């Protein structure tokens, strides 16, 4: 028998989770599992904690509650740089339900927002008060214990942030891959770039070879050429019904080029 428990706070919800529990955020993943007859859980935990809906500046960073939906990101001035990402996630019904926290745990071909948050130096703030860099959280998300209360990211200046969703059906198809790049350019040269790929590994991953090649480079065709040559260094793209591993490797440099040069911004 499936039971649903509603808690007042995210901390109480985290304490109520057991081995046969699922946390209900927006419900886009959990309710699908319920409808499919998933027998791995029989206890759903939820909370209406208002802290999960807050989006606010925190110094040079933006703190986003894990319960914020894609629609709420689109309406936020503080998180307006994420609007091009949120706009490409599903249709209006999905955007009104899918949450920031849930996106961190969404398996491919979903989870495009997690790729963007990773590129923006994302940090997960857990319900127990601890913090984890998104690199670490994503790598171990299948063994994750506890709940994410919020995510904080750097707020990029001007046109420093680029995002591309590559799909076979425009504009709302699921991702063949996604690419996010944060390209700070003090003095006109790239410094401290962070580039992340979705669907080029088991979870969204940074592209260390690309980041190294971009250091000190100019943001033009000649400057990014070494980064394109290193596009898939350290990455192991999967093969699935959407695309083969070979195909992903072949097209990654093409889409990376377009993303870095802003040729397909927001698409």
C-alpha cells in the first residue's frame, strides 16, 4: 500500500525518508514511477516548506530553492541567465512542475538544467546544513542520502554564459546532448572557463580538456580551435536509442564550437 507523508519542513522530510521512500518534489519522475507500477517504494514524502521556493542573491552568487520550478526560474530576475535553459525543458505543463532539485537526479535524456548548474560552479546546500559541490553530488547521486534544499551558482556577467540543447526534434525534443559554458573574460581573454556536457557520460560532466585549452584564449574561431580538438577528452559518451557513442563523439566538437561562439544560443 502506498502512503504519502506531508512534512512542514525540508529537514523533517529528510528525517522521514527510509529505504523504501521517495521524495516528491514536482512529481515528473516519481508520479511516472507510480503510474508504471514501480514496486521499489511504498512511502512518498513531500513538504510545502516555503524556503524551497526562494530565489535570492547571496553575494556574487544566486541561491535557488530546490523546489523552484522551471516556470519560476523563467519569472525570476535574479536567475534570468537561466531562462534560456528553463525555456527548453518540456512544455508549459512540465515547466510548471519540474523542479531544480529534481533535475539534479533526472537520468538522461533529462536533466539539462543540471548541466548548466554544473558549468556555473554549482553548490548543493543539503537539508542537514552541509554543502557539496555539484561535481561531487552528481558523481555519487545514485547513493545520495538526504535531501537538497537549495543550489547556489555564480551569476555570470553579460554574455559569459552559453547553453545549447542538441535534439532531433525542435524545439522540445529530448536531448541528444547538452552543452553549458561559463566564459569569464577579464581583459578580453578567457580565464577560469567551466564547460559541462550532458549525455556524454553517466551524469552531466565537466570537460577538463576543453577548460584547459580555453585558458588565456580569445573567444574567436582561432582561439577556441585547441578546445574543439579536446572536446571529448576524458568523456565516455553512451550509446542509446537517441544516438550512438560514435555519433556523440563526432558531433560534440561541432556543437561545442557553435555554443562557444554563440551561434546557437538558447537552442
